[in-house]
């Protein structure tokens, strides 16, 4: 099957793969950590704090870039930042209204959605087996939501929307960064700025407004969670994915992060003391197996 990438040295491809697996571990823990932080501050305010701090850390890399690189970072980062703002709104509101373990499993449907988005955006029809994998994953989502007679809740629906948006963003990132001269950190800075500023503006225009930050000064748990999410789940993970997408195809990137739900569910059970029914574990297992089968098919 034709891909968007030129042949890469084996060592470089292996490094890209290992980096993306580490991203999967970090992202898998993010749902439990974010759910804990949301006990202290509302969603929009939390996103504004998280991503404006990220932008402040990374803006020196943007300023050090050449004018041409800055132009590429803005041309690429502004639309991708808008997509990622939508993803984080869906994910963060979603995890606030469902279990962190559910969120981790449902977001992995991105792995199955990505080949279909590639078909839509890039004209590459998925293999016949992908339709089977998609059906298995959807059955898994139904079981995870409470069994065949259950219904997806608001949080579950938002996580499914985030999974679709992730698939779109992976394909668009690969397409837009393919010939971009922007350094990965400079691009990440622009994306973080868009998400942080967008969240702040949305928070200011909501009826509840933005609670004062000094109210958080005594909550060390909130700031510990925020620092972890900023450094691990945003700075490192965004940089790693932007870098890896220059050396791998979109589907491969999505597939290599398919272990994220397993880490996410395990972390939620151990850290947040969440529990899953036997049907929910079966549903999560079906989602992960579909992702692994997809990896073997397209890896």
C-alpha cells in the first residue's frame, strides 16, 4: 500500500516507534491525572492554565527560529491547533463525565478511524479487513458503555468525537508538516498557544466565567497534575508525535499508540480506584485487540 513517507533507515524508524510507544504510556495516564485535576478547577480554566503554561515554556524555541521557520510554524500550527483545541475540549469534558478507564478505551478507536479518514482525505481506500476491525471495535464500545442494552453517556459520546478528531488531526499533521521547515518545538508552541488562548476566551465568555487562580494556590495536587500534563503529556508528547509524523505514515503513528487504553485503564483502576464490569473489560479488550490486529495488518 502506498504511504506518504519515503523509505526511512531502520534505526530511525525503530527510534520513532519506541518514542511513540512512550507517548502511549504517558497519554494513557493522562486521563486519570486530568480527572483528578478537574476536581479543583473547571474544564476550560484547566485547559487554559495547562496550555498557556506550555506556550510560555516553548515560546523561546519559536522566537529562536528563523523568519521562514516561524512562518511555517504559524501556517501549520494555527489550523492544527484549532483541531487540537476541539480534541482537548471533547476529551477533557468527556473524562469529566465518564470513567477515566472508559475514556482511555474509547479514544483508542482513533486507530480504527484513521484508515477511513485517510480514505476520505487522502484517497487511500482501507483494506477489506479494516471494516471487520471497525465492527469489532464498535461492539467493544457498546459493551464498554454498559452492555448491548446500554447507551453511550455524554462523556462516552464526547470521547468518540475526540477519537474521530484525533484521526483527522493525525492525517492533517502528516500532510501539513511533510514539507514544513518549522522545528517540532516551534510548531508545538503555536499549537499550545492556540489551545490555551482558545480555552481562555471560551472560559471568559461562559456564564460561570473563570474562577480566580489564587484559589488554587493551596492545592498542591492540582499543580502536580498540571506540571505532569504540561511536561509529559503536552511538551514531550506533542514534540514526539510531530517529529514521528515526519518519519512514518499516519496509520502507523496511530497504530503504535494503540497500547494507550491498556495503560489508561490500568492507571485509572490503580490510581482512582475505578472498577469495570466483566462486560466492560470484554469491550475494552475487543477495542485493544482490534487495534493490535490492525497493527499487524498495516504495521
